[in-house]
C-alpha cells in the first residue's frame, strides 16, 4: 500500500493511512535526531494512557 495509489474507502481506513504516514515520519525523525526517549514504545504508552483517560471519563 502506498499513499499515492491507495484511496481509503471508509473513515477508519483514512485514519489508519494518516496514522501510518505519521509513524513513518516519526521513525525518520527518531533516527535523524537520535531521539532515545521519544520512540514507538513511548507513543504506545501515551496512547494507552490517553485511552484510559478517555474511557474512564465516559463511564
């Protein structure tokens, strides 16, 4: 799948494409700027905390 040839058919597909693109850019920045703390694991932990806050707030 490349972003130039793939057109998402649903909103969820569009979000997944944007997320994939953002992660690719992030990976390049990690290497270029030699980021040690801000990495994929850090992103996942932040997302998990965000989800807990979001779902706790709704209940």
